[in-house]
C-alpha cells in the first residue's frame, strides 16, 4: 500500500502562514497528479488544490485562490501547500492525495475521495481569530 505522509499542520492566528508537506514514494510522486483536500468539523470534504504529474499545471478552489500555492519538489518527492493569509474558515484536517486522473477531474472528486488512488491520514490546521 502506497503511503502518503502529511506534515506541517498546527495552530496559527488569522493572517499567518503555514506550509504543509506530503511525502510520497518516488514512482507515485513522479507519475501521479498530487492534490490537497480538506475537511472541517461537521462539513463535507472539499477540494483545495492540485498539481499535474508534470508539475506544469495547477488548479485551485476559489476559496483559496491567490492565498495558497501548491508545488512539487522532485528532489524530495514532496508536494507542498503554501498557505498564506490564513482565515479561521481554513481550519480543517488537510489530506494529501495522488491519482492518475487529470487535475480538472480530481478537483471534482471531493465527494468521491475514497475513489482516488492514494491518500494520507491528514494533518490538522487550526486558525484562530
């Protein structure tokens, strides 16, 4: 079973920044699109951002566009989610996922999260006001 391991979550204040990391096995990282989803307490899981396997294309949820940046570090087999200008509504457990579908398709799969090829256990992000 492929393991994706997220890290970098924590408790911050509104307006602060955090960088989440997700380490994947090399083959998964190289040939799969990578994505971040999140789930707040009592809410449905939602898509956050995705990057194509090549690293050349990205897609973001409207709620994070302009504040979050997803990127791939091929030297470290790591995908990052740089989160700036954090808001209390960003509070959630953030999950890393990998899949061979296009990032446009992955962006529509929040309600089919378990159908993605691989995912991690999540990391908690809490933003206080």
